[in-house]
């Protein structure tokens, strides 16, 4: 099984959709807590679903169960928590939600986890992908940057 990840910030629409346009990538799995903000530009949920289908023939699904809580995100972004603490809290949340059991292999295989961060180092999409890879067999992760 292959899981991709991508963030939309610091990418033009051409770069973003170009990275997603690959034969073994089947769908974008939106794991953002807020996917309707005007700040999301061409990746607002309704627009993104349309663009993915029309431009590159890919599916779209929103998986809020793979997003952090609003409080968790606010604490980290406000500087009241460091990355290590955020990572611990987020991974505990994934374990509590039992996402390895509740998100189907069929949905994940060929899926691309989407969030906003430009790179995966300090992003929950990397944490989700690694969490799932530790709990499922034969998972490969590719970060699209």
C-alpha cells in the first residue's frame, strides 16, 4: 500500500495539481480541521473536489478523524506548546480514535493526505502516515514537495 502526503502552501495551483497527477495516486484525503476557509484558496473543499476531478481525474474525501482538535492546534500555533508535545498529543489522539481500524485500506491505498503545511517535517500529515505505517503491513510513504 502506498500513501502520499502533500501540503498546499507555497505552491501554485500548477505545482500542486502537477504533483498530484500520477497514475497510482487515486484520491486526495483532506485531513484538515478547517477546509472551507478563504485562506485555503484553490484548496477549499468544494473547489478542490471540482478541480481534482476536472483537471486530473482524482477523487476527494474529507477525513476529519485524521485532523487535530481545535484546542490542540491552537495551543501549538499560539506557541504554548512545542513540536514534541504536539506530536505526543496528536499520536495519542490517533490511538484514542483507533484510526488504524476505522479508516479503510481501500481508501488509504493510493490516497494522498492533504494539509496546509508546505513540508512534512512539522505537520500532522506525516504523523498520520507514519502512525498508519507502524500499524499496517507493507505501507510506503511518499511526501510530495
